[in-house]
């Protein structure tokens, strides 16, 4: 195993003969020279992507933050090693060290133990996984294109449904948010790994205006913070930082308290359906106003005094409910990770590859192949060129 060589920035360009990798995820530009041939395994050595495993199919330049894995092909199939390392990618990413920029030691890679069936069996495993990944890539590309088309369709219909001429039934009004809501700031405390109530922070609102279900933090409920407990149908908005203006609708079954960088918007439900407000807060109508009103500086601020100036179209509640029912269907299709949405289909495709890769590269799965039931196991450094 080797490490790439530093490439000066002035030698990089947006176009050129060969891609230059300064890590495992993607190339950092192009250059006119290469230092490694095609069909080579690389692993990101440093930065946020440390531990990411990639397989480069063209000649390329490996930069300084790039490990290059060169298996001895007399002992092991090159692509077999790639699939094995990909299987262990999550393990490698957890081995990052250093207080500053994350980095991955060579020993964390070379000490991995890999099962080694005979070369013909390795090649057969590679053939199966390669065919699976080719099919996977085709299906993912189709689903990604379909998802992008549906998102554009969703935005189109959301704009039409929230435009004056497309609201039926009369009684249409433009009101400021101040006329239909009250505002309250969240609770200030330090998030904990354990507790009896979830602590929702500004970073818990994702790019689709939904509550993240990973990296949950907690607090212990007490007399001081119990007034910050959320109810189903409550609206939260991020008021500062890169996510300012992001809005979510709380519909969880768990108890939760909201943090101080969030504003709770208490809507007058005799005038507005909270789900209608949430859809409005994802629309271009909302963001055009938000971006004009937000204060500048290094940390953008979007406090209650600014929020109350936003104007929102208010049709009758019956029409709001109709709009919500239509937009909810689109939202589920393009954003839902349950079994009904396109993102769930994409997730399932990726999990299928991971499932079969794990089966084929785990000892029990080798039973039934025309080989001994207990394949030899060696550490990676035993067959990587130049590692001994």
C-alpha cells in the first residue's frame, strides 16, 4: 500500500487528461500527468471523508491525502479486495484519529482480517458483485431521474396551489404571520446522550423541513423546562445560522423540548391549518420574502420580529385542507423514507447490494462453494504490494 504525492494547486484545472484524487470520494480537479494506472483501489486518508473506499477505472493522479491499495494479484483478486474493503468502509471511518483534521492510519487498513478462498472462488464472487453493482447503478440512475422529475413537479403544483388564481371558493386573504400566530423562543441547556425527553436542536431540521431521526439528544424533564414540551401540530423554525428559516411540523409520538435557537410558532387554528403553513414555509413564496428580510453578517438572524412580517395567502380552511391533502401525497412520494416514497426505493436498492456483499464476503456464505468450508484468513498487509 502506498500514499499519493502532493500536487501543487497550480497544476490542477477544471479540464485535463487525468482526474486528481485528494481523497476517496471524488476528484479535486484534472492534471496532465498521472501516477497510477486504471482499475486501482484508493482510500481517503484525511478529512471528513477519511476511510471512504473507491475504485478508479481510469489512469489518475493520487494526491497526498489518498492511500493507494495495490494487491499482489498472484495471491488475491484486485476487485475482491475492493469489495472486501468497501464492506469494511464503515469500520474504517470510525477509526479516524487526531484532534484537528480526521485521519486514518495505515495500520487500521493493513490489520483488517480477510477470508481468502481460492482465486477462482474470489473471481466468481467478484463477477456476482460486479453484475449486481452494474444493475444497481442503472436502477439508481433511473430512480434518481424519476425523483428529480417528481420534485420539480411537486414544486410546480405547490406554487400553483398557493397562487391566488388557483384557490377556489372565495374568501382569499393575504395576512402577515403576526396576524395568525404567537412566537416563543426555546430552552437553553446542554444536550445529553440520555434523558427522558428528546431535545430538538436547530441541526435536527433536515433540508426537507423534516425532523431528523439520527443523532438524537436528550434532557431530563423538570419544572424549569416542562413548559417547552411540544404538542403534535406545533411548528418550529430555525432562527439563526446556515439553516435560518427552515421550518418543521412536529408530529412525533415522543416527548420533546425545543432548543433556544428555534422559534415555536403557535398558530391560530381557527384561521390556518398547521400543515398548510408548513407547506407554505417550503415554497418559493416564503423563501423569497425570507431572504429579503434576513439580517446579514457572519451568522444570519431571522428572529420573531422579522418572521412576523412574512405574508401568507389564507384561503378558507376547507380549501387549505384540500391543498394539504394534495401536497402531502407529493411530499410522501419525493421525501418519505418509509416504504411508500422514491427515497425509500433508492435506500432499498443500496441495502440489497450491501446485503449480498456481506453474504458473499462472510465465512458462512462460502459453504457450498466447491472449496473447503473454512477458507484461509489473512490480514490485508500479507498480500498488498510493498507493505511488508
